[in-house]
C-alpha cells in the first residue's frame, strides 16, 4: 500500500491569520495540522509576559484556533495538531487548551506537552559542567554579560524526538515550547512510517518538507516578487503530501487563492537556510543542494533528492538578555524641501536631548519614502523631491531617563520647529525595554526534552 501522510501548516508566525487553520481543514482532508508560532523576538515577548504573570507566556492565539477547530476534531477523527504555541509556558498553554476542549465536549482528547527546552533554571549547572555558552557570532563567553539577572530567557531548539514520543502515547494535540520549525513535520512522519533516526535521507526529506511549509503561505504565493500574478485575498495555506520514501508533493487546498509553482517552492527552499550543504537542525545535517523540484501542474510541486548526515551533538540555544531601553517616534513631514526639513528635524530632536544633559548610545534617523527601508535605493529619487515623507527617529541607551527625555522632545516641534509637520495626535513614543539576542550551543547530553500525555480532563484535575 502506497501510504501518503498529508501535513498542513496553518501558521507561520504568531500574528498569522487566526482563521487560516480552520479554513485549511475545512477545505482539505489532512492527517496533521502544524502551527508554527515562534521566533526569537516572539520568545522575548513571551518571556516578558511570563515575568508579569506566571500563567502567561504562551501564544494565546492558539487557544482561539483550537476553539475554531472543535468541529473538525469531532468530525475528522484522523486529524492531529502539533503546535509550538506553548512558547515559554507550554504547561499553562495545555491547561488553557484543555478548558476549551472540555467546553466543546472533547474532554477525552489526549494532549501531549513537550518540555525541557527552557534552560533558564539550568544555566548555572550547564556552566558548571564546563559549557561557557559562547556567543556563536562573537565567541564571547556568557559571563561577559555580568549579573545573571540580565538573562530573560534561554531556550534550546529541541528536535522531533519528544513529539514522536507524545504521538506514540496517543496524543491528538501536541503542544511544545521551542523546537526547530521543521521538526514539527519530521515528528509525524517518523511516527507514521516508523523511520529510524539513522535513516538519514528520509529524515532529511521530512526536514525539507517541514522547511517548505513552516512559513505558511510563503510557499503558496505569499511574500513573492510575482505577487501580481497570484490572487492572495483568500490565499491557500500549504499541504505536504509525503510517502514512505520521503518523496513529497507541496500543494494547497483546491479553490483557494495563491499558487504553488516551481518558483514559489524554490524561493521558500532557499529561505533562511545559511549553508545549503549543511542546513543544521537537531534531527539532521541536511544537504539542500541535492534537492530536485518538478512542477506537476495544478498547484502541485514534487520534491525529491534530499540527503542527510548525522545531526550534531549540540542544541542551538536562543538566549535573550536585558540590554537597556529604546523608543521610536514618527512625524509626517510635508511641503517644499521636506527631505531637508525632515533631516533637520531629526537632528534637532537629538541635539535638544544632548543639550538637556543626556547622551544616547545609539541613534537612527530614517526618512521613510526616500529609500531608508532598503538602503541604497534612494539615489534614483534624489532629483525628484517628494511632497511628503515620514521621519522616524529611534534611540537606545542603558539609561531610561535619557530615552524618556527623548520622547518629550518630539511634541515641542509643533511650535518650535518648521512648518509642515503632522502626526502628534498619537502622543509621546513609549519607552520599551530592549532584549538582545545571544545565540549559543549546548551539548545535547545536558538537555532533557520530554513529553507528558494526559486527556484534556486530566490536565484540569
């Protein structure tokens, strides 16, 4: 029997369409629905939420998504959901999901929770074991940051193994914290086909499939340079059809917008991969240069040829630490000479902060509409003076008082700056804490990913 497992992805980030998962499972029969909610910035935001409330720190959108899928969970017994929406607090996320399921008469649904990625409580022990947690970009040891109280979060990118364990125990919904994005797809394929972890080319094929669908509609026409050719209003989210050999077809539900072509799949294939010969995940060292794509027509692209080597002996760890404060303010500048006027206003604001006795570690003046968003593109417009543009000034410093004073210097331009400014109605910019990123590696032997499976009713007991 030529078994094919159909895995759909209904979200590529926290903030993606809240209705896409429901529309996906209503438009196409799938075996698994993955939800990919996490990024480095997202983890920092969730860490802040957990600091304020010990029961927070997960992707709250997922609770609404599960509620919208209650009907499908009743009528599609094959459907399973795997989501990294647990963020910084997968146990609290599981309890919130359980509440929804019980209310929807789904109290017997088994929920698996993957934990062990949160290394914040383990950092001292990890360092005591000889791991200096060196920054992957600068090679500095973590100790250069000073007091450990600066560290907000430290999460290992776990692989597919604890998810596979949860599925083996009968979980119908699996909630994880930080795992590698592609591992959300690798896990159900290993579970369904019984692949061994040393079956490297099949694990590589599953990783490629996961990489292709992990960003949601990016592979079905979203974020494309050919956007005018695709109807994106009701863009279809992706489905990976994978057989026991790892051969994959990327497609989308029939009748939905967007497009699946050689180009859309190729663009996603090379998205954020670094060295294409060594795409490293916790599960595999994957070689993307051997991958072959064939456009089958009708929104179907075949993916074959993935090859892999054994995974490394380390987990990547995303660590965030407190790094001062920032604020960003915007003003609309219009009329004659608005480019020169905007630049002068930005400099005036910063000069007034300095005159008040404050210094700022980092400042940035952007003239949005003059190529500031893509440096190097402004030159072709320099002889076409714009009628209006947006001035954005951003500052960063360890001293909150200095940043706070900056926020007070925009409004005075109403009467003490040039004519032709607008945008004051939104009020003063907010001062926000800055969390900086510290990528590092930890030996796998020092990390224990694990899974726990209970029914929704049991999670609430």
